[in-house]
């Protein structure tokens, strides 16, 4: 499955306060208006909206969410340094696509929560339930959840929720069912080595697995290339090499499962990942 990293970050609000996911020093600096413009260049990791990503083949979405401290009510927003759109608006956009394509299946991975207490989680989970309803797939043995299984049950959405409150809802899958090891490097060769190593260490049964094919800027990277931003500094230059790695992968047990990228439209990322499934078809044909 192709996925996007910080899937919601195609729009962040320069006028919003700096998010609670940032250090105090950044919050102080952001009082200078230029700082937020620079933050935006490094916070945005996608150009396409949810609808455009779905139409381009993306099926796994990496989501970070937060309340807005000081705001009345429990409204939850997407966040990456700066606040994005309301989560409920994003979910409705995704659901509209699923309504039109009843055989499509997606993964929504809520893996970072900021400034949220129990009431915020209750609010968010109820929004998820009210938007997707019977499309939500209850927690099951991972190996049972095939496309055929989902189609028969008319289910389309798997929600992964990296917070203890998942235990209270049958349709929230625990975060440990969606491990996503992170290389945290600016070096493409180290990234590819990390992806190889983590595939070798992948659990044989019982979980999905995310290969995060992304480079992460360090403070000094941002300092040296302030105005250029993430896309021009790290992504453009290295995406072709990352895509070449993807082309050599095999799916299946101990192989790739979900692969995520920044700026998914810059190369034939989704089509390349989807094409890996042909290896599974070849194996089925040779077995018969």
C-alpha cells in the first residue's frame, strides 16, 4: 500500500499559534512574523489534499492531531508545527471518496496527540464513528483482514489509535499493530540501510508494517537552508534514489507492506508501490 507522511500538511495556518508539538524556544521565536513563514516551508510535507491523494492511489494516512490550547470546546485539528484543518473536515473529505468507491480500503494512523485530555479523545473518537459508521473495521487478527474480508463486511476503514483509550472501542486498533520505525536521518544511504534492517526485523505475524521512506531535517539543516524549505533541500534531490529502492522490494511476509513518502506526486510513487503487488500475483500463478 502507498502512504503519505504527515498526510494532512498540505495546508497549515501561518496565522495560527505555534502548536504544542513545538519547543518553547520555537514558540518564542515565532512571535517574529518571518519565522512562521519559514516554519511553513519545513512543516508542509504534501502538496495534495486528502481527495487528491486518494485519487492518486494513496491509501495509508499518517495523522498528528491536537486541540488548540485556550480555545473553547473540544475541537481537534491536524498539526505539524502549525495548525492544519479541523480533523472532522478531513474525515468528511475522505468519507466522500469512500462513498463513491465502495471497494476501496484505507488506513488512518492517529499516532501523535498533543494537548488532549480524555474529553478531547472522547470527542475525536465520536467524530470518527459518526463520519464512517459501518465502514469501520473492528479489531481482528491481522492475517484475517484481506480485501475479500473487508468487501464481504462492507467495511473500508481501519483506524489505528496510539493512545490507551483505544481499549474502550472495538473499532480502534492499537498502535502496536502499525509499527512505523523512523530513521531520523538526512542521509539517503543511511535511510535505505535503515529500511532494509527494519524489514529484516519485521514481525512475521500479527502486525502491519510501515516503511517510512522519508528524510528528516535536523536543526542545522534548517538553519543552512532556511528559505529553501524541505522539498527543495531534501526531497527533490533524494526521491529518485528512494524510488529505485522501492522498485527492488518484494511484498509479503518479511517484505514491504506500507511505504510512505513526502510529496507523493513528485515521482511515480503510488504507481510504483502498487505495482509491487504484481509479485504476489506471480507467486499465486506459479503455485497453481
